[in-house]
């Protein structure tokens, strides 16, 4: 029988006990029966108390294991959060650095294009001047050749006059 049931029986015996004449607080009941029931209760209580203590110990172990697991999960979550924030910061930093490098490369490419354009323009201008002088020289040479031809035609072939140039 459960110790709580035994206690209920003892309470029932006390409640049903006859009162002592001329007293409201004193009652009469069978001492032997009461001692027997209390002994039974005492013999059952240690095993029940051990069971209750074991249940409480098991509860404490389960609660502690739950706390450790909760702490582990929180620590893992904080670690993952830190990692993700770090990865995000690295990504943002890398994107900024990439944008900076691209902007520098575009600026450098534009500068190089302008340098090349200036160089080509200068080279073409020099070539143009050279060609202009060459054409002028060619034109002068042709003019002299035409002039000589005309001089040679009017004087004939037997003239020994020196050429004007």
C-alpha cells in the first residue's frame, strides 16, 4: 500500500476515535493498532523516500543536462553569429576593395588611353610635317626639272651656258 494511503488510514482512525469524557482534545483509540499502522508506514517510507530522492536526483541530472545543452546551443549560436558577421564584414570589405581597385583600373586605363592618344597625335603630327616637307621638296624638284626642261628646250642643244642652279 502507498504511504499516502497509510497516512489517510491513520487520519481516519484518529477522526473516528471516541473522545475522552470531559475533554474535547483527547481521544481514545487502540494503541496497538495505531503503533502497528505507524510501523508499517515507517517501513514503507524509507523505500519511498529513496525513490523520491532518486527521482529528484534524476530530475536534477536532466535539468543540468538540459542547461548544459542549452549553454552549448547558445555558445554554438554565438560562434556562428560571430562567424557570419565576420564573413559578412569580410565580404563587404572585399566588395569595397574590389570597387576601389576597379575604379583605380578605370582611371589608369583612361590615363593610358590619353597618353597613347597624345603620343599617336604627336607622332602623326611629326609624320605630317615630314611628309609636308617631303612633298614641298618633291614639288620644288619637279618645278626645277620642269624649269630645266624649258630652259633646255628654248636654247637648244649646242648651248654651253651653265645651268642656273
